C-alpha cells in the first residue's frame, strides 16, 4: 500500500510540477501562489517578527551599519542578476536583531531581511556576512518558500486521496493513524527533504555569485562553512534526514562553483574585508 501511495504522490508531483524554471540552474519548480501573494505573506511575517516582544532590534550603529552596507550591495547585485525584474519589485527592508546567541539571518518574499547579531561571530567579516546574506536573499528571489508550501499542499492532498482510495477499496481500518503517520514520514524523507536540500544548494550557488558581483570575495563562503562545521563538532542528523546538505558536501560544492564566482569577482572593485563587531 505504501508503495502505491508513494507512486501516486510522486506521479502527481511530476505531472503538475514545472510551473517555473530557475534561471540559473534550469531546475523546474512547482509554484501554486503568485509573487504578489508571497510578498503579502512576507510582509505580514516580517511585521510579526519585528513586533515580537522577544525580538529586540539593535540600536547600535556598529552593528546596524555593516549589515546595511552589505545588504545595499547585495540588493544592487540582485537587481543586476537574472532575478533583476523581481528584485526591482521587492520593497527591501533590513532589520538587525540583537541576539548574540542566534547564528541566523533570513530574507522573506518581498525583500524583508533580518540579521541576528550572533551570526557576526561566524561570518567574521563583511565578506563573510555577504555570503550569508546572498544565500538568504536567493531563497526569497528563487521563491523557495513558496515552492515548499506548494509541495506541502500537494503532498497533503495526495495523501488524503490515497487514504480515501484505501477506504473505498474495502481497506476500512487498514490505513490506521499509525500507518498514515509512517507514510507521512516516508513522504517527508522521500520527497520534501530532497527538495529542501536542493533549495539550500541553489541558494549557496547563486548566493556566492551575488556576493562576488557585489564586490565581496566569494572564497569567504568556504571559510564561513568551515567555521560552521567546527562549531557543530560533526553533530547533527545524517545528511539524508536533514533539510540541509552536510557541511562537507556544502564546502565541496562551493569549491566546485568557485571558479565561476571568482571570474565575476575579478571584474568588480573588491570591497575591503572589514571585521564585524563581536560580543565579548
């Protein structure tokens, strides 16, 4: 039964997918929402983040100014990129969140960017931060969030159809809640997680191209992930169970893409590798 349902699910994904094509990688994307809808959702989510009493926006110019400098360069590079038309539509906004323990940053549809000060300790320099922000901006421009939502909606619909079919065929209680839960795990590992890893790799690849075009040394992305690997101490789930590529995989991919990024970087005016402020 599980193999039949997975066949239905995969067949549905393949039959409906390919609504859009990534202009850099040629990968087909399933997208069931409009850019305007995504921008509205991004603005709403961003507003919620900023109004969350647990989120404290930094007021320190030493933290705000480097983030805004890097963001401005990455945004200009995005406007010159193959995503230029969309980047022009976005209403860009940048917020620095004072949280020295959170190694994170994100960019929502519509160009709403947030950077946690904790990422400074791993990024080290503005060039390292450009690798982070380039990656996050690509998630928004490539519509990865919308793609994940579309995949989730389609997966849920296919599972419901399969469950109804089993019941109609006299399965009755054959598809118990436990079985459906197990099937959900199968769908998650077999379909959704690989797409998420593709998103991460796509964001790594296009992100270093944006950073290079913005004048930041793209080789800093490798150093960034080497430091991330050191912090993790080799921990975390097996790569096939993770939504992100393993650190070693990520570094090897970046090395493979580096000649293309360096060719872009060498045509730009290099930006000095200014150190970021790090909490004591």
